[in-house]
């Protein structure tokens, strides 16, 4: 069910939610969190809603979408409520802000926060420089950004450490979860010699690779080189070299180890919905993420 409310108020939207709950059996019981999605404009909102709906099947939640309109237009709030089959396992409230309301996002959001549940803020694009100091970010225990869609993704991910506060994370980090698991498994094989050096290559504008390089630099304590080229990770021991490579838009990677036959492994690029669902599984500080950010400073950019 989709209910549109044009030129309305937060109070009117809240009352309509109560009416839907009473007349259609729409309830908020079982919602484990409130996900606040801060979008740059209405055109971006639909993709974000689709990703949030998919993630809500694992994490039932109320999704509050802030869609910014024209700052110069007359102040107005348009709202849309989505429940039932149009909202996955979530309850979606889309708030389209115009004029002066754009400068008061947190005041618009507060009436829709579920009581006694955590608040997660997500910026699919255009994240603030300091998420924890943003008006919406201050309401959240978990703040999710995505450097992938920044104007300069590599520069953006390098600056994440300077703005970090406990509870911050970036989807560039969860995009490499399977790569980290695969590399850990590959290294947990004899001979157990120290890693002498690592080379990571791929697109310059893929911040997930910078996160991977930072994670390896922090964990292995050896030179880690970041290059532009085909998507490939190489780890060198004194007697054995290990390499994982995959076409940029492929779904299958090849694992190569000195003296062993090549292995083919499913390793598709992770969708935003999967990365978001992973980040919603934890609401505490991610210490390994911080270590990876710090490790980026040790990476050698060739």
C-alpha cells in the first residue's frame, strides 16, 4: 500500500501512520531499528529504498527517507507512506523536503524514530565530511557512508580516518568481505612463511581496493603496493606466490598458487543491498575497519 500526502506536516503523517496501523493491521512491533536514509534528491531515493527494502528482510525496520528538493523553493513537506508488499519487511516513510526544511532535517526525522530502538543513518551519496557531527548523524548509533560514489572515491576513503567516530563505517569496507575471507583462507596454507610484499591493482576509482590494501598493510606489516590496472591481488612469500584475479565486471575469480593447479572461485561484486544488510548486523564500533583506514597511510601508491 502506498499513501501520498502532499504539502503536509510531520504531525499529519504520524496520525496517518496510526490510522493505517488500526485499520489495516500495520504494526511496528518486531522492528529492530530505524534506518534514516539521507538522499541528495528524489531521483536517488528509489534506488536507496530498493536496497533498504531488501536489507529489511534480514533486519525488519522502519525506513525514513529524506529526499532533498530545491532549497530556493517555498518551504514544503511532501510525504509518502509505504507498507505491506511495497515496503519489503520494512515500513517506509519518504519525506521530500523543500526550502528551509532542508536545513532542519533532524527536526523532521525525530517524530518518526521508533522508541527504544537503535537509529542508523545512511548516506548513499554525498555524505557529510564529518558524519558524526551532522544533524542526522548525531541521532544515530551507526553511520554508514559510501565513498564509491564520491567525486574522488580514492581521496574520500583516505580522509575517512580523519573524520572517524565510533559507529562510523563505509560500504567500501563491506564490499571486500569475501575478498578478505578468501585471502585469509589462502594464507592459512603451508608453507607458513612471512609475506614479503603485496601488490593490489584495479581501478583507481574503486575505494574498496584501498580498504583492502590498508587492511593487508596493517595486518601483515609488509610493503603493500596499490596500482592501477587489471583487478588482481598478489602476495609473495619466499617460496610461494599467491594471486587472485578477476575481470573488472566478472563474477568468477582465479586463484593461482605456485606449484598448484589454478582454482576458479565465485567472487562477484557485491550489491549495495548486500553490503547494507551486512553493516546493519552490528551496531558497535568496528575496530578492524578503523585499523584498515589507518593502514591506508602505509600503502605505497605506484
